[in-house]
């Protein structure tokens, strides 16, 4: 078996035809379609690959899989690539996933067609509607959706207590991207890891521990790998910049570099070259990459961050109910005693749409979710003040095997005003978010209270005005640069030209959806991605002149943690230089990396060194307010500590070659108004 070195694989001298950033319902579709079209594709994922056995199955393990960023308290804890990413700011909470497969890893897998109301919204791109049914059918087929085979207890209870004003949708079973095979479940429930069928355990929202969910890493990405796609996990993209030809002509050493159109930076030093870049990092991730790229000279729409929607999402908990809800997840030891039909079922197995314009779903609480989190930290008890003691009693009953109190999560979705906003905090490199106005929030609270009263339970309503697991927008699609960030085909607008786009730069994820969907948006996101990918492949073929080399050699998944470091040596130093430019004070805050790394061929023979000794790369920024009020960032910087000059052969110099970019207009375009908004790039040599 060949040993794969992640770094050697990433920084391939030839670059890639396409780099996809993110692996959720958007990025996985793009990677699959581009790879199947014969292009050389690399997918980068911030998180790691999760196997079924890795998902947390108890309250102790789940804490190690959570990243909490609480801006109200000014603290953050948990791994940056944790499975659950929770952001709290002011009166809002947003939760998302991080891992190979994105949100599909920990959602309920509900696959619902896009509502007519959403498609009639004035902001909905008309170009999407042309073949929309075909896109949804293609996505549904790839995600292997199945109808729920039976009605579980919590669905039956909800059906009895729901008001007449709700559409119960009893005639059409809910479809999930989950495998169901009841005969195998009854006879082979002990071999869940092998058969990969749903055991109705109710743990979907913590990640399926029995390999039954058809998440994107088991569907689209499998096809992508078979078609030659290379996947690299634990690689977080920071920003992207254009690979300008003039940057390759300054010195002789640049002439050997690839002429790929884009550079995708993983940090201040390392980048990947690609002709096409597809941003699919989710609402926060995609916006953050574009914000950081904008600071480094990429002109994008001023609408970046606008149009944020939380899909009218609110969450509540009903606890201490007298009704037999059966909405708590099961652990492995409980399967042998409970028949399939009497288990909790998938996390979400029914939905009820109100005539007022919102949908309510009941959800099973995974066994890994601590009830204390719901009852005391993120929620307020509306009907009880002694929730803490009730929770302790409930836990003790559960430990001793006594029948514990019934609890169930309620999830509401609807149509908010999609006027939320994302902003970027330069000092901390963090995304800030402000949720949209939700005119239906009082009606949802009233509906939750009615259900709690009928079920004889205590309602714990979220203390946050917005509790969202379905963020949409932030980089919305629109007809022109004045109202959005990209067009309906996902091409990112060039702010320097009212009608232009950045050739080869795309957005293909949930962030381009310009309005609330009103229901679980998974199928909608995948369908939009199918539309974007179709046009993406067509444009890529036109760019290459139909000279695509169909290389069907299977790809692979690489992990940064598995990189062989035995043959590497590296030194990183910080340096501050102060001086003057044109009589104005200037300060350079530099970060230097010197790295000696041998590269081996397949026979294990050393073939070259990546960086000669005493020569390295430079990152950082420069402050010179005589030129630019904001920071000027260094991109593609290089340093030679022992450079010689023919005129002084016995003297060695420290030589810096820095390409500097800023977000404002170019300083050398005074006579060309069309160039005033182009990125500023300076070449400085010391």
C-alpha cells in the first residue's frame, strides 16, 4: 500500500482544475459533478472524517465534540474542528456542524420539496425554476431518500393533540435520507454496523452511530472519489486571491510557476493553485473567506453579509409530560428488549404545517444530549421554577431503571424577513451575526404553549430570540452586484464592474439562497447545488476548450494529522521592521517561516527539497497610513537571508520580496477610472 503524504498531495506543482471548499450539501454536489466530468478536483474540509463509531453516544462524550463561541461572555472553548459548532451572540444562538459531510452528519435527514411560497418569493432566482423538479429528483436519488415505514409513538401523540388549523400530511409519509429495511432490523438488530439500516434509535441529531444515514460523505462524495476527486480533511481555507500574471513576471524564479487562475490560502504561507474555486463552507464559512479575501484586494459586492435568514427557526422543550411520548434516544443495550415499531424512531418522523405560515416538528432527544443543557442553560422554564431539581430526580430514575418523565423537542420553522446581517471583526477574524426579524415568533410561542398544556408537560422555551440550525443567505444570489454577492449560477460578482463576475470563482452552498424556505432546507440546498454544478461544468469545459482529460483513477481521503513529519524541519520567527516610505512612517509586522522538507518518489528516494536552507516564505501585514489607512497584507512573500550581489561578492544581504495587497483602489490607476476599484498590489524588495 502506498503511503500518502497530505502536504505533498495538497501542494501539487500542477495545481488543480477545481478546488471545492466544504463538503456539505453544496460542496459535495459540486465535487461530484466536476469529478465525474473528468476534471482534476481537490475538496478541502475544515473538519475531520467521522466514522459511525466516532459519534458521541452519551452525555460525557458529547462535550468533547462541541465548540462553543459565546460572544456575550467573551469566551470560547472546544476544538476548532469539533463536530458541533455553537455560536451565541446577544439574544441569538446558531448551531452548525463541522466534519466531512457538513450538516448532513447531525441533522435528521428530512428531505422535503421546496415550498411554492419560497419559489414565488421575489428574491428567488427565476433561472432556478426552469429544471427545478429535475434537480430535486437528482438530489433525492443521490441521497437515497426513503419513506418512513411506520408511524412511531411520538408522531401518534402529536397527531392527536395538534389543532385543526394544521395540515397533518398523513397521506404522504415523510421522506428521509436514511436506509430502512424492517425485516433486517427485526432479525439482525445486533449487527447494525454491518447492514447500515435504521434501528429507530432516535439518535440522528448526534450523528448516526449505526451507519444508517445517507449523509453526503456516503453518497455524493463516494461517487466523487471514485471519479478521481482528492479530499483533504482538517484543512481550513483562509482566503482566495487571483494569481495575477504580473506577479509571475517580476523575477526569473516565478517563471516556473503554474498559471492557474486562483490561489487558495490555508495560512499565511501555504496555498493551492486552481483554475476554479468553489466556496461551499456554509453561511459563516463562505462569508468569512470572502471577507478575508476582500481585505486582501478581492473586489466583491457591498452586499456581502446581507440577506441572512434563520429560516424562522425556533426550538422548545416539553418535559415532565404525562403523555407516553417515547421521544428519548436508545442506547445499544436497549435494542434487544424493544421491538422496532415501539422504538422512538428517527429524530423527526412527522411534521405539521399551520395555516399561519409555519411548520412544527416533534423531535426525539438523542441519548447523548444532556437534559440539563435544555432545561437550564439555553432555555427558560415557562411553567416551572424548580426545573433543576426535577431534572436531578428524572436522571436518578433513569439511572436506577425506573420509568422516567417524558420529554420531547419541538422545532418550528417559517418565513422570517431575511434581513439579518453578517459582519466581520478584523481584530479577531470572527464573524458577527445579527438575526432577521421574525414576525411569526409570538404565534410560535403560543403554539408551543398550547401543545405543552395538552401534553400535560412543562414548556421550556428558548431564551434566545432566534435559535437556528437552518441558517440561510449571507452571500445571496441576485440579478446584479447592487443586490447580491453572486448570480443565479453561483458566479461571484466583481465589484469593480456592475455587470462583471470573477471568472472561475463560485459559491455553491446554502449561503446563496436569498429567502426563507420554511421547511427543512436540505433538499433545496442540494437542488440549488445541482443547478450551479451543471453550469459550472459547462463553463469549465468552455474554458479548457473541450480538452478535458478523463482520468478515472480513484481519488482518496487524506488527513492532515497523518502527515509524515519525520523528514521535516521548520522554524517560524516574527520580525518587526520600522522605517519610512516617501517620508511617511511605515511598520512591517512580518512572520517568517523557514522549512526544509524532503520529497520522496514512490520508491522512497529523495528527489528534491521544498525550500533551500535560509530561504523561506513571509506573511504578515504592513501599516503605512501614507499609502493606505487599513492594513496592507502580504501575499506570496519570500525572504533570502544570505543573498549575494555580483557588485559586492563578499557581502551577503537579507533580501525580502513582498507582494502586498489592500482592499482599496489601486494607486497606479489615476488615469483609468475603470481601474480605481482594482486591488492594490505593491512589490517591495529590501
